[in-house]
């Protein structure tokens, strides 16, 4: 048994017998990972599969190795390691070599790890402890109690547009973009919208859709079916339904009728997709939480590329594709997000502390007067209820400002191309 564990660890820790392999380093992301190194708490890196968590681990590991630390990396995606407890693996390795930093990848596949890590942390046996997981229930209620005050979480997402441009070696200054560079950025934006933002997709020139479909299958079979007793056919149908109806208002009962499923099964399966970060539910804003949770909802997919690859018709509905992309960026920026529906609809309300600070409409273009009127009316309806908020319309490629009067108060509405809003983030 010990020999199998050590052999598996050697495969995942090539620096044991040589230099750190440069290909593991990957590309620099916009996460302040070296700031997290300065913290003593257990670092929990969470996010969907294939978003780059392991690469971030390797970047931290390389830094620590240069600082003369001894690092042990354990990946529970490895079938051999998955057969053993974290304590057994660590003790087996410790018999051969000392280490002062621990990295554990995909820890949701490991049983009974919390007590062991808590004891190690409390006894200050290691300088650094980093763990990752592809399931939001990784830190369950009891885990939060046991690790309370001992952990800090870093959420990792697919590439932001700025990161995507770096992957594509498209350099520019956001404060001064030439006409030639703007054309290049717009071309990349179309691919970013259509194919999505998984790192491997950004680096791939062919067969992107095939890889995205494989990702979708892995979400179903490796992340959900391996953990829960589910009807995989119905689970897949639901995933396709949610992708196809992304950015649309839905109810559990309507989905249940459409897919011939029990409503409780729909609720369970949607929660499983949320646990693995593939889909998010967004609620209509209401000051009453009971009303808010009981209202219809919208759903958004983690990545526009994977949603377009597996859905019916969604990729042809450019407006909803843009709305999904903007939602993902708002979430990446850490905002609390709702939608507005009163007399009119407004795509997003951004909440900070206790106030709605921004109302946002998304549309492909404002070429037609009726389209512009509809979008502004939705914005006005939201601003009339959230009078301190700022108004913003994001389009594919239009830029201007509009002043509207609501009950005698002027509101300046910015109209900005989505690609420019993405690259000019603070």
C-alpha cells in the first residue's frame, strides 16, 4: 500500500526529483495569490472543474519552492490516492520526507479530512495549508463550525475578458485604444462570447465545441452522478433545458411539466448544478425575503461557451448570450445581483450593503427606436424604485449618454459597449 501511495505522489510532485516543470506554471491570472501566502489561515480555493484551480496551486507552489519550503501536493482526482484517507497519505509520505506546506486538490473526493486539518492547523505543524474543491458543499455547515476562524476562501472563475486577451497575447492600454487595436479586441470578444472562457478553450484553435461538450458530460457524471443517486438522463435533460433557457425567467413547476419530472426532483437537481458552480439562480429583488424566494427566478450558466455548445437555440439568441456574459462578470467582480420586475423588467440590480447602487440593461443594439424605448423604460421603472442608483445600458457596440427625468429628478444613463466595459474594469 505504501509503495502505491508514494508512486502516485511522485507523479504529482515532480519537484521531488528535479526542477519545477515550467509547463505547470501556466498563465498569470488576476488573483492576488501571493497575498494569500502571507495569511496563516487555511486557504480554500473553490470553483468549477477546469477553471484553473490547479494551475493557481502550481504557481503558489513554485513561489514556495523558491523560498526553500518543502511542499507536498495531493490530488484526489487520482484514483489510487482516493482510496486512502488524507491522514494515511500524509503519514506515509512523512516517513520518507519532511514537508512544511500542504496542497490538497479536489478534496471533495476525500472523506473525514476536516478534523485532521483542524488539528494540524491548531498545532501549527505546517506553514501553509491550501485545499481546493469543485463543490460548494465542500465546506458544509459542520465544516464551517469546525474550521471557523481558521480559513479564508478564494473563488476562482473562468477567464475574465482581460485574462482572455492576455492568453491571446493581445496587449493594450485600456485608457487609449487605437482603432486597429479596437478591431482586434472586438474580434477576440466575439470568440469570447461564442466559445466561452475556460482556459483550455482559450488556448485551443480547433474542436472547441467538442471539448465543451466533454466538460458538460464530466459535470454530470463525475461531479453529480458520482456523488448522488440521480437519473442521469433526466439530469442531462435538465442541464440542457437550463442552458437553453439561460437568462430567461423560469419556475420549477414549469420545468417539471416541460421535462415530465416531479417538481421536488427538479429542485434537487438544480441545487446539484448550483453546488458544482455550473448554473446560478438569480432572484427578483424584493425587500421581503419570503416574497423574493417564492418568486420566479432566472438562471445563468457558468460559461457562455458551454451553454451555447449544449443548448438548443441559445447560441442564436445573441441578446441573452450577452446578458449571461455580463452576469458572469458581475459575479466575478463580487457583486450581489438581482433582477427587477415591476411594471417593466430590468436585467440586473447591483446591491452593495443594503442599497441598490446600479441598475443595468443588456441588449445587442439600440438601432431601432422601439428597442431603445423598451430598454430605457425598463431602466426608468427600476430607477423610480431605487432612486440613488446609477443607470447603465450595455450593448454590443454603442456608446453615448442619455438624460432622463423621473419625478423631476434627472438621471444620466451611460450607454457603453460591453467589450469596453469589460476591459476598463477597475
